[in-house]
C-alpha cells in the first residue's frame, strides 16, 4: 500500500531572559545545584508568582514573526500532575487561551516550497532536573535528587499543525523555527544544551484517506539529525504494524539515539487528567493593539525578509541568499563586510567556503577569530583591484585569521602583489616556452590540456603572482 | 460528591505526607466541610454571566526582567525531609 506520513511538531524554546518566568531568580544555566532558587520556584506555601513581562513580549515576537494572531485576553492555567521535579504539584502554563494562534511558516525542501500551519504558541514554566541515584535507569534507581535551578525557567511551546509530510520537511521546519527565534534573539537555539527541544506527533494513513491515523508522540529529539532519524524509524515501525494487520497504540515513545529506535514510555499511567484550571494567583493579561504594534515595530529583519532583500537589491542568487542567511552570526558578518565596500556575491562565496572552511578545520567559531568584517573586506578589495590573485588571497587568509593583520600589510611584507607588468611576465612566458618544446608541439597538435600545463608552469615560476589575464594574452600572442 | 477517608489517604500519599489515624479522620471531616461549602457555589444562578478567571478587577501585573538573588536558600533546603549534595532527595520514583 501507498502510505502518507503525517507529522506535527511541538517545539519547546527556552526564552533567554535574565530571570525566570514567575520569580526573579537567575534563569541562566549553572552546574551548581539549587543555587538559582527561591520560595516561588520551589513552591513554598504562601508564595505568589508574578509574570515576567519580557517573556510575554518574547512570545509576541515569535507569534508576529510566524504570522500568528495575538490574543487580547490571556489567562494562565495550572496543569496538575505529581512528579518530583515539579515542586508545586502543577505547572503554570496556558491552556485554552494561548497567547498566539493560527500562524504559518514557509519551508523549502529541495526547491519545493510548502506552508506549514502553526496551531498555537503558549508560555509556560520549565520543571526541575532529576538525577537518579544508583542507576542510569529510573526504574533501578534507589532514590533521586532534585535540582530546581531550571524550575520556572520560561519556555514558549510552539505547536505546528499536522502539515508535515516527511522527515525532511519536519527537519526543515524545526531549522526554520530555530533560525527565527535566534534572529529574534529570544532563544539561543542550542539543542545540545536543551534550549530547543522537540517532540514529534507521528501517524501514517493510506494515501488519499482524509481522516488521520492513530498517532504516537516521540520524545527526546535533541538534534536535527535525531528528528529525521526518529521520524523515519517510527514511520517504518507503524507501517510494519499496519501492514501486518495490527493497530497503532496511541502512546508516548522515547527515542534512543544510540540504538536508533523508539520505545514505549508509559502505559496505563499515561491516562493523564491534568485538571487544567485558571491559576487564581495570576491576574488576566491584556494585550492591546498599541502594545502589539510596539513589538511589531521593534522586530528585527527576519531571515525571509533579508533573503528577499539580498536577491532584489544585492542581486544575489536564491541559493546564495539562502546560505548566507542561515545563521545570525554569519549574516551579521556578511552585512558588515559589504558595508566596507566588498562585493556581495564575492563576500558570500568567501565567507561560505574559505572563511567557514578554515574555521571548521580549526574547530572554532567566527566570533573566536581575529578576522573582522573590515579585514575580510580589505582582502576582497585587493583581489578586486587585481593587486593579488584569488589564489594568493586564499593562502594569506589563514594568517589574517590567526594574527588579525591586514591583507595589504601581509602582501607588502611577503612581496605577493600580482605582477601585471607586461615586460616582466613576457620574460617568464618566453623562458617557459623555450624549455617545453614538446608541450608546444602538443598545443599546436590541438591538445587543450597542454595549454593548462603551460599556464601552470608560468604561474609557478612567478610564485603565483603573474596576472593570469596577461599570461593568457601573451601566450596566445607568442604561440600564434 | 463527598470527600472520604480513602481520598485523603490517596492525596496524602501523592503529597508525601504521613497522617496518624486521628489526623486522617479529622482532615477528612475538615476537607469534606470545605468541599461542601464550595459546592454551595453550584446553587448560584450564573445565567448570562460570562466566565472569568479572576475575581478582582485587576490585570497586567508584571515583574521586570531582572535577577534578584534569594539569600536564604538553606532555609528552602531545610524544608525538605532529606538533602544530599545540595539537592532535594526524593524517594524512588518508579518501581519495576
Ligand atoms: Zn525563584
């Protein structure tokens, strides 16, 4: 049978605010257990939570960037359950009145563009962290230790419609969300450290069927690779069951990256009744049009807008505009480099291949080098003015990255400036012609490779400094 | 619906509280009284009144995003029955 895959993603993005959602404790990570806690985030009797205004604005920013409607009258709800990482016995969240609804996002997989619906975005607090003593496995642990530093750290949960039709689309969507929250500066997007966590609701149905199949929720997707692999393996599992005449059980499954498999997490305890109700500690949150407009006006330029601007006013190709806008740091570097007069197209090529390539080899980030946009621009301008060849530029880039010296200085010190003096180049060309009588015969016999060899010899003898245009001109002249 | 002893026992277990038999009897009675009192709200006619989440006309109470370090963390840990490595020690969560 022909199966259609149906996926919806729930992404938890940790808001990079200074303080927690409901109290003034430091929201940043620390390995020292229980040092960022207070009566509120440890759920002491009589405490009173108060909403962090910045989290509301961050949630509005994500909503506006994904074309959501912003709700005017917001409520917070208690989601009740008992677990030792949840000191109050409930999580403060939003239930039937999330701050953002009905948005959408465009993704592009191998040139095919699709619009993915965003059902809702809501604010909630994180739970604490448990370390199980005596075993890695919670079932074999003799007891557990709770660290509440993370308790009440602000999260935005971004829920997509079941619009994704493949693991690639799901990955592209997750990457797009990460890109947007990073551009907005509301979340650092670090998946390894858990600032961005992803759950996937997965089902399959026979192609053409309109009703949804029974879904499973796969958790623990901590990288884009894990999202893709987990979805593929879960889809395969579901199709196997259905093709053997079985039924899918609606359940939560845990993805194990080491074994590349999913495993049922809870069984009968999963019949959760969270007994949601409005949290009487928190007063309603009203968002008026003026506030929405203020946040909208302050939104930074988003990846999609940048991309279009680069294509329209900088004449970049769609491919170049795409690659240069993926990471916020790269795009900032790009914009600054061209502000110093470097040509946009060359700048994209140099950043994406030479600069990032060299940094990758060294295993460092753009921000960790001595290369500045100004230094890169100076290097590219030297190529543009024919002072040095692209090849020479590539050889001195590592030195600029290492030392932060400017290209002009290095070129002068090492005598690398391109030779465009006809007379000087002519001497070299003639010498090479004289020494390679056999090659000249080949060229006259019509072998194009022989010409390349000759040019290579000339460039080598000039230490890469001969202007290649003049070399070709002279060769044609002398051999005709 | 009424609150019976079994409900209180279950709640106590979930909340990790231990009650004596006498306490169990008295808490059951008190909780049931509270529950029945709250139940009297059901008698109020709310036709034509839109649902609300809050009783007092107050809205948009925020805190600014600034870090204020809490000074008495040891007191918070003292409230826990057991502490290990500056963590709240909790009994085994799942059994086989
Ligand atoms: Zn706190």
